[in-house]
């Protein structure tokens, strides 16, 4: 994936419209406490990564550490209220951070096909999707794809940000 390639804007309008077609599934301005009231199984944390981890068109270790930390904090916030969540970003980023000294072939941090396939089993096991208000969530192609797939599967989505 090339950071310099132009991308069309993401259209959140239909998903985020209060009383819109997806409003029974999409909970705006949610909090960990709200998620806990409705959680009936594993939560999937959808957090930004790919665009935010770039510096001068390349994957940046320090930005990756920051994004992993932000996602991990959100997982902890959910754990504190009794919600079990999986964060593919935390698991993937920490693996990438460790790969410099690991034997075997290196994994491209920006290989969309690889990471989409790798995340799929975690997404399939989840019963709901949580989108924390991490800066860039509403510009993330990955978060948008995960939310639209959740809605397609009739899964509840809890977005901490959203319309006011």
C-alpha cells in the first residue's frame, strides 16, 4: 500500500445518522460502561493504524508503538468494566516490534491482504465491535471496513465518537 496514492473520502454519513437505517446496531457516543451493559461476548477493538503509522511514506516504529499503546489502553478500559476485548492492532504491532530479532521471514507491516486475512478469525469470533475515540478513527479505511462488515453481519457497533 502506498501512502501517496489518493483515496476517496470515507462516507460515514449513513452509518452515523441518528435514527438512520443502522441506528439499531450503531451506538454513538458510547463508553466502556455502555459497552459493558450490552456486551454478550468477545468485543473487537477497531482502531486506526495504517495511515497513522506512516512517516515520510514509510512505516514508523515509534508511531506504531504509540498506536499500539492507545489501543491497549482502550482494551484495559474495557477490561476494567468486565468486557473481554481483542485488539488486532496491539497483537500485530507488538509482533512487528519484535520481528527485528525474530528468526524467519519478515512480515510487511503494511500488507493489507496479509493483515486482513490475519484479522479475520478474531473478527469472526467477536460478537460486537468497539471503535474508541482514538484520533483518526473516522479517517481509517480499516476501521470503516470493520464497522461496515459488522453492520452487514448484524453485529452491534459501539462508537465512542460520532454525531453530537
